[in-house]
């Protein structure tokens, strides 16, 4: 080995003073390993180099997983905050009409959805004046409609929360916004013994806002609070 340094003196002195700088630089370490393998020739296998490559790949996977876990945690926290804010807004109402009006405006904005509809199974027609006044939020349907809509006429039990991509064929639920809806969350509501069920539908123009792969826990909690609030109004 030549005793005459071929490296810039300042750089050489810095590396001698702090050799860990090299160890922390992935690109430099990879270049050094490659140079070492090249100097040994093609007939020699450097097991340390192979082990290092594998450890490097595993570290990259761990870092990706770490980022994914953190991103999911932040997303879950943001979703929890949204649900809490929406519930608090609903609890502010002192009249049923205000409760429904807030549902279609402030609550929809908090949840970042483009439409919210409350569907009640009843024998009352939509010609009822009270229903007409809240037509932008409240819809009535014949008994059996909710299970049929949630299951899409399949012979399956209707779950409390159904998340799916959707493209409504008519404006029965969403009105003029039906042509823009691309995903929806269907929250089936239980109003207590002796009462027909209800359905809260959240519609979004984003086809990826509600998908079957998402966890339903937060929306199930929101549905539970909402149906209890509705029981208070219905009583």
C-alpha cells in the first residue's frame, strides 16, 4: 500500500477524526463493499457482502413498515377526531329539525362527505309536510327497503356498517347529487323495540373514501350514538 495519500488532505483528516461518517452513509458503504468484491476477483464469494445486502433489504422493509404503521396511526387519529367533532355537533341541537339540518350541513362538512341521507321505513308518504321540509336530508321508504338497499337484493343479513363503491342509478336517496356519488357508507340504525329500522347513508364523490377494506369501527360507533339520539327524538 502506498504511503502517499491520494485523497484530499482535509477530507482525509475528517474521516480519520470521525470514521463513523462512512458507516452512516449507505451509498459510500455500498461502493466500498463493491470495490472490495471487485478486488478479490470473480471466483471468490464474499459472504459478509451478501449478508450485508440481505440486512440492508430487511432494514428497508422494516422502515417501510414503520412508515406505514405511523401513517395508519395518524389516519386513525384524524378519523377519531372527525367522529368526535361530528357527534358533538349533533348533540348541540335542541330541536329535531335543527338536528336534521345540522346533519346535512355541518356534520357532512366535518365528515368530509358530499351527501348525507337519513332513511326511515314508514307507511307515511313523502307528501307529508314535515318530510317535505327536510327533503334534502330525510327520506321515507316502504318496509323492507333498507335491508334490500344495503344487501343489494342479495339473500344476506344486512350488516350494521357497509362500506362500498357505488354509482346510484336514480336520485331516490341522493337527489340531484346521485350522478356524482362514487362511494358510500350505509349505517343501519336500530331505533328500539316496536319501531322500524332506519338507515344513515354517507355518500362521497371520491370512489376510494369508502371501500370494503376499511375498518368499520369508527362509523359503527357513530351509528350507535346517532341511533340513540334518534330514539330520544322519536320518543
